[in-house]
């Protein structure tokens, strides 16, 4: 065991004491990935166009489902709210709530 004054943390059933100065420097290094993970968890879900196509087929939203070119055009024209105004390295990413809002508008509700 380390015998340094400061906070105590449990590790493998034992106790380790960490110096507060070390903890502050570790927090500044580790906080960025944690904040990024936290912001992604709180963020809105994104769907790829392939998932939208799959949902349209599975839920029979529009039969036959819209072509990929049509979905791409809809993204470019702003029918769906997308992550950015152009395709990402993964292609167009559409916010899930935006897609379902569009589906509800088809029904007129």
C-alpha cells in the first residue's frame, strides 16, 4: 500500500491513499475524455441513412421505402435535422427525434 496523505480509494479490496496534488494533476488529464463521454451520453441519438432505410422497411413507414438518393437529397434540403450541413466520414447522420418527427408529419399528427 502507498502511504501518502490525501484521499483514500479502494482498489482490489485494499486501500490506497493518493496525494491531493497528484489527484489534481490526474483530474486535469482524465477530465477531457470523461467530459466527452458525458456529453455524448446526454446528446441526441444519431441514425445513419442505412438505419433509416431499415426502419422504413421494418415499420412499413413508406412502401416501397425511399431510395438512398432520395434520403440524401432530403438531408441536403433540410427535411431531416442532421449533424452538420454535409456528410461526415460515416455519411449523413440524422438525429433520431428529427426522423420520427418527419414520420409523424406524414400522418398529419
